[in-house]
């Protein structure tokens, strides 16, 4: 109050001062203000003077500052005990030590000018002043915080005590009754009261006086035997609860009138009719006369030119081509829905190895018929895999081989260091298998010692020869070597019921140099080229597959080489020590002994996003240079080469890569498609470039990115008939891509009601592919029939479909292996409509893809034209608006002049 009064007095006296004195005072104040601004130009005013608390300065205390001054949150200071006294000397020492890094630097001048020895720091848990702490910069405010004044409750208690004392002093006064005056509240009480409007029903129950207190006996009796003993209370509509519609929306659609009509043809009795005739025979004289007649010469002369044209046409086209037979082929390939089916042929499961497991990968043996391999993974969450329990550590991780001849027991089991998510047979030698583990390691097996066991347990086919792999996870038979097209017959194995042999892995990649997460896809590079450390392709003189490519969600794509790498010479004692360490266990082949504990990737590709520093997480990879595109050209030659390589065991004679310069292959495509964890499709190149700034080799950034799928992509597969057509499946839709078309997919399906889990192309029908769903159904798509919906779908299991792999057993028999999430492998026989293609089906499918490419380009041009037309319309509209505005301003100016 005194301050306010003092200020009012000064203001009242101010008008009495002379004008010259006022000007001098203003000049002094302005000069002082300028000096203060120059002194404090580097400081920021943090006080709460704007809200009436100039003594409070909010500060941000980092963890380091809290540890230095022992004011750690929730340990030294809490919401209840929020005060901390800090010596002024300690704060000044911190300002000298850490200078501008100190959290007290913004209030350095306030601390130096503080008169006391200790400053009060308060922990602001609710961020009342915007930061986690605030500094109290006056002694008076510090005393008020540490010793707060009496609260309102204490003041009320004191006032009540004073009132009680005054009541004791005053004498008791007698209360006077006053009459009640109505203010309208009784009406409100009456309106809110509940009153019963319906008349109540009264029931009276009576009994004879003599039956009071008599014993009661209960008996069973049929209600239908006594009249009126059973009354049915049927439901009825209560009119009191009927709601009257005040407004109703009614739609009317005009439809044509329907008229039913029928006709009946007259039926007559069939009658047999026949005509018999005999040829007319000319005599020798009549024949000579007819041949020498002028009429015949004129006829031959008139039709001479037409006969020459007809003979030329016969030379150009096949006159004996059977059009009816070709038409029958087309009709057979497009049969009714009842003719399209997948018939159950066999199923495999094992209660020991596949219990509570999900099948992750299925592969047919490339050359032994009736042998199929599968890998399974434990159904654990990501948290359980990061922190494995004893149950997870003790669980066996295996790859199981099954045979059609004995579906009850496995034929061979491959031991794995960890759960296998994907694996592949080597195209050069099927006895070599590469697999990707859940912990990111790459593993190799050699089953050449057990090849005879698999051949003895195989299915015996009559008149059908073996063939080579023609695509990922599928084997194709070559029926052209034998004219006998009879279906294969499977015979039982005569071996004793013994346990299947367990084969240990013979090579494993180094954990430090492997992927950091699960390997989700693996491929062997074709045998006609190899890749160096810079991603450049060279000729492969060994003509066997010696390199692999893997991908993982850790944002890396790795290339591996299984050959011996030449290392610098080491001392003898180190070689002896390594020999002891790298000795293979008994019974394990030493084919890849040189890779033990030292296998590292040859090439690393990091998929970085072009706009940010983030990276893509690849799940599936598809190389445009696949093995089957070169092997499918000559089936007999490739099959003979496959058998010869299997007999020679080419991997047993591997050597160090030659130092001679290899021939670079410019015709090999370095591009690949990748499906990511976020549903993106990436198109990139595996060549390495040199960074212009650092001079270090770096991976190329993807050239194109498309966001098509809503969830992780689970299938990216190239067509076995077209080298530039790729199928991608993920989320709730699928898409078909063509290399060279950068505007997007040439075909994209709409979102379905069920999630897609896997997909695979047909091996014999160019326009057919299979897609598995999470409800246990399989969709069969035929692009020549329908493109907006599947041509057929069939239920296979009650669990989620995890893998699909087709296999051709003969020219008349094909199988489809389908695995589910419950650990069961189903083998289905594909019907002839889905397995036999017509003579011109490949050309029709290619024509369909070309039409879609043209449509996509025309659509992009149309969109560009529309955008250009829209901008032109906007520009013309803006010009018209500006012209109208100028005319209006001119008219308004002329009107003002007239006024």
C-alpha cells in the first residue's frame, strides 16, 4: 500500500516540474537505458516479471548438473520435498569450470549480484513456469518459500476461535418464528414428482378355511390332461412403444418389366434314310476322247493361274493343320469351375520335430522324384526370441526330408544351429544346401553321403526321366526323352523301421560378419557369371554356382562366395593351432572346411533412402538374372549336365579364384527387385560406386520406389516364362511389374477381405499363379479369364498358409506343396486344366501384358494433359479476375472525379 501511495504522490507532483527539467531527465534516462542495453545485450531476460514474479528464473537442469549439485529428480528432490539450497561459491565455480555449457550461465549476472551466501533452487514437477527447475533470486522470497505464511485453513480456524470467544461474551438471544412465504418452489417439486397414470390391477387369492394348515403333497401331472391348466403367453406388439416415423428416405430404381415365355418344338418320329450309288466307268475310247477335247483344254487354261496361287499357299502354310484339335485344346484349358480343383494327394507332419511349430520354407528335391524338404520355426514373439528361455534353447532346429513312399517318418534330418527361415538346393549339385538362420548366420550342408538313402526311398516312376531345377523351389521333369506318358507309381520302401540319420552342418558364417536379424530370403547366383567386391559381373570359368545372395530386415543385402580365399602365409605353429581348432567333427564332410569360423560376405549392399538418412528393411529379393532362364532353353542338355555334375561332385574340387583377368559381362543385368518390411517395392542396382566427397565405395541408392502393399511383402518372384515380369504379394493385395516400366505396376489388385501370406507362379501356365491367405484358403488366378477376381479358390487348412511350391512329376501329373502355420505339409494334385497350357497361351499372355503397358502409358499422358489443362484454366481465370479488378478501379476513379 505504501508503495502505491508513494507512486501516486510522485505522479501528482510531476506536472509541477519545469519542461526543461523534464527534457533533461528524459535524456538522462535514455542514456542510462542505452548503457544498460549495451551491457546486457548478450543476456536473455528469463524472469517471470510479466506474470508478477520478478524474483523467479526458470532453468533447465541436465542430468550432469543434477549430479554435480545433488539435486537428482525423484532421488534428491521430489514433488513433496522440492527445495534445494546451493552455495553461491559452488555455482560460481561451476560457471568458471564449464563456462557457457553451465546451466546457470543464462542467470550469471543475477547470481553474481545476489547478496546472500545460499541460493534456493525449486524442483518444478508440474512445469508451472515452463522448465523442470526455477531459481529464487531474493532473500525475502526465499524466506517465504522456506517458511510460508499461514494457510487459509489456519486463518479460518483462528477466526472461528475469535467468533466463539465473542459468542461467549454476548448474551443468548431468543429466535423468532417467521411465516413461510411461497416463491414458486412447490411447483417445481410437483413437476419433478413421479405420478402413476395407469390404473393398477388388483388380484385376490382365496382359500377355504378348512384347508388352512393342512399338509401339502406335490405330484407330477401332464398339463394337457387338465383344462385351462396351461396358458401360452405369446408375444404381441405393444402400441404404447410404437415409434411414429416423421421422415423416411425411400429410393426407387427403374427396372425393365420381366415377362416369362416358353416355346415347344414339335417332335416327330426319326426315320432312317439312305442312298446307294455306283461310280460311272468310262471306256478307253471315251477316256481318250475326253482328254483330247477342246473343252478340257479351255478349262485347264482358265484355272492355271488359280492353281499356281493355291500351290504357293500350301507351301507357305500347313494345309494339314487340324483346326478342330486346336479349338479343343483351347476349350479344355478354359473349362467349367467344377473341372478346376486341387485334389489332396498326401500330407506330412511329425509330432516330435513339428509340434507347436510353423513351416517357414518348402523345397522339392531337384532330381530325386517324390522327395520334399521343409524347415520349421518356433512360434515365439520377438521379445521371447531376444530373451530366449530354456524351452527355446533346448528346442531342436532341423530341416526334414520326406518321401512319398513313406509319409509316416522322415527320411533325413539336417541339424541346424538355429531355426531356419529359408533354404535352397544348389543348382550345380543338389547335395549342397544353403540355409538362412533366425540369428542371421548362413549355413551349408553336404548330404552326398545320404544321397543313396534318398534314392532308395524315392518314388519309382514308369517311363519318366529326371530333370533340373527351373525356378526357385520347383523341379521340372523332361517327358520328351521317353514317349511313354503313363503316370508315376509309388512303391513302399523295404527298409527296416529305423531312426532317420541326422546330418550336421559343415560350414557356418561368422556371427560378427553375418546379418543382425533373420535371413528372410536366399538365392544362388547362376553358374555362368560371378560378382567381385565392386559388384561388377565377370565370367564364371568353373561353370558351377559358387556365390549366394541373402537379404534381411537389418537393411543389408550380402553376397557370399564359398570358394577358398587366398590368405597371407602364417607361421607353422599358428597353422598347427588352427588345424586343431578347425578339425571337423567325425562324420561331417570337409567340403567347406576352409569356411569354418571365417566365412565373411564378399559384397555388402546397404539400401538407403534417398530423401532421408533412414534405410529400407528388405524381406524378399528377386534377381532379374535367374538360373532357369538359361537352363530352360535346352532341357535335355541341362539335365545331362546336371547329372554329370552330381556324379563328379564339383564342390569337392573347388580352388582359389584365378588371378588371371576375367572377362567382364556387360549383357548381365545388375538390377533387382526388393520387397520391404513396410510394403514398399524397390528397384535398385548391386554395383558399388565411389563417393565423390569421401572417396570410399558406397552402395547406389534405389532408382525407383513404389508404395503398393499395406504390410510386409512376402513374395517377389520372376515369371518362369517372361524374364521381365515380376509378381509381388503382400498385405491385402498383389501386383505384377514389368522391368523398364517406371510408372508403376502394370496390374494391381484391389484390397481383399483376407490377408495374403504367400504366392507362386504356375510352372506350365504363363497366366496362372497361386496365392495363399491367412484363413487357410488358396486363390487361383488366371489372367486370361479374370483380372478383377480369382478364377477359383479352395480351402486347404484351418491355419494360415505359409508356403506354396509346385512340382512337375510328368507331362500329365503335377503337384502343389502347401504348408500351414500348424506344422502340416499338404501335397495336392493339380487338375489338367491348371497344368496343361494351350498352344498360343504364352503369346496371348504376352499380348495382354503389352496392352496393359500401353494403357498405363496412355493413362499417365492423360493425367499430365489434365494437370496442364487445369493450370491453364486457373491462369485464364486469374487473368480475367485481374482485368475485371482494373476496370472496376477505373470506373470508381471516374465516378469520384465526376463528384
